[in-house]
């Protein structure tokens, strides 16, 4: 939606998947890369992408509080967390049947719970608690768009 407004959307998980060699699991790749290059390696990738961009960036997919704080130190940014109640998130993920979903997309309750635990260990709840704004995404896509556009209008970042 914001790409349609002319923004450069930088999705961390897309960057990771592009850099990941074939046959790797995303968790293994993330852990190995952080072990080799330091905990801020992905935040630095984002920072490089932002600095190279000719359009205003929108960064998505940050999972760790330390990464968020690193980016806030280097960029003038507002953090908007989009939170979904766990039950709604599980119903959406497992009920999506999305053929274009990434390979690491949970396909069972057990996989979903493992991914939830992993995101909690990375600090996702702390990001939500420290965000400038939190949007609760428990309704329709139209309701989510309305909430996002409301915040975008509040900051004067809509182009149309």
C-alpha cells in the first residue's frame, strides 16, 4: 500500500532470503550470519539499503529490540508495530493455504508455536512495547489499511 504511494519498502526477511544459500533454513542462516558478522549485521544491511535508496524508505520485519534501537540511532524514524492477537495470527497463518508463501511459512500448529517462540526470543514483544505506535490488526484488510493510512496522514507522509 505504501509502495503505491512511492515509498521504498525494505523487508528484512526478503533481504535475508535473497542472501541465504540454497538448502539453508532461515533460522540457521540468521544465527550463522550473526555469529560471523555480529548481532547488528541485518540492521547494517538495512541501513545500507536506506542510504542507497532514492525514495523514502519504509522498513518492515525488524524482530529485535537492539536492531530497532541501532536503526533509531542512525535514522530519523518512527516505529509502528502491527500486532495481531496470537489466536488470530495462528488462524490466518494456518488457514491461508497461500501457495506463494515462503518455504519457512508455518504449516502446522507446532511449526507456528516454534516460530512464535523464536520471535519472542528475538525480542518482538519488546519492539511492540517500545514502538511509537501500535496497530492491532484483528479485523479486515480494509480496517488495517485505514489504520495505517491514519498514521501515515498523521505524519504527513501520504503523497496522494
